[in-house]
């Protein structure tokens, strides 16, 4: 069985992007928090353990524009509206589109040999959490309120109990917490 793992940044008021999807508050803002030289907040160590990345179409729409392509692991885009032919040609050996309920997708990836999947995108994370497919989450909270945007979390069928495992603070005020999902 493939387990799901989250590594994501949020504004202090709980958004992963502005309403239009922009991430300027997170990266590249002249007055944004700056990472000390060589500091990646544990991202490289996290992604090294992953067999691949499952992201929603909303996230793909944004990262497809990144140059260079930021991922060395295989990427699966979940979408009912996209086909493999919609993936830009330059990315076709790195990205494929899949449809299906979260559990079916994880079962299929498990049959391909994936043991750990990085799960990304607000709606996709929410749907995988509801299905009990997320094992742990590393959430980095930035000290900024953006007022509106795309939320990390949403409705749940019942309380989801989390086990706090660790919290680190970084220069600039980012607070990173790791939770196990019970
Ligand atoms: N702050 C961060 O660290 C961070 C990290 C990742 C993403 N982001 C930002 O978050 C934004 C995208 O997040 P989002 O919540 O809007 O969208 P998302 O979760 O990336 O994508 C949602 C879309 O994926 C498709 N989908 C297919 N199967 C699904 C399933 N089982 N559950 C949910 N969706 C499924 C649907 O599109 P179809 O209609 O095509 O089926 C759905 O509209 C982008 O702006 C991105 O830049 C920020």
C-alpha cells in the first residue's frame, strides 16, 4: 500500500495560494521571508524519500510554467478534465495524467512499486485526508496574513486526529510542524 505524505507552506491564515493561484507571498516577494543561504527547510530530505508526486490539476496549472521543471521524481496529475495529450511535450516523460478516486489511484501506484507518494494541492490533500491516505504532514506556516485564497484544509467527515511530532522555527519567522495522521 502506498502511503501519502504532505510537505506544504501556508499563510498563517491557512491559505496555500491567493485566489488567483499566485504564490508571491511565499516566494519572490521583495519583503517576503528570505531563506538563509543553503537552507531548504528539509525539502530535499523529504522528497528524496518519495517515489513520486501526486498533484491536483490546479497545482499542475501553476508548476507547468516553472522553468526549469522542479521535480526529479515522477509526477502524476489528477484530473478529470485533462488528458495526457494536454501535458506540454517537454514534460511528457516526467508527467502523466490519471483519473480515479484517491484510493484507486494509490492502489494503482502501489502496484507500480510506489511505497511513498508526495501528495500536493489543497483539494487533492483534502480528498486524500478524507480517505485516510495521508500518513504525515509537514506544514510550514509563514508569518503573513493574506486574507483570502485557496485553503489548505476544508470540510471533514469527522474530526481528524493529528499527532504533533516536532516543530522548528526558522529565521524570518517560519514555523514548521510535523504531524502524524492518526
Ligand atoms: N503553498 C504551497 O506550498 C503550495 C503547494 C501546492 C500548491 N499550491 C497552490 O495551490 C493551488 C492549487 O490548489 P487547489 O486546492 O486549487 O487545487 P489542486 O488540489 O492542486 O487541484 C484540484 C483539481 O484536481 C483535480 N482532481 C482530480 N482528482 C481529484 C481528487 N481526488 N481530489 C481533488 N481534486 C482532484 C480537479 O480538477 P479537474 O476538474 O481537472 O478534475 C480539481 O479541481 C495552486 O495555486 C498552487 O500553486 C501551493
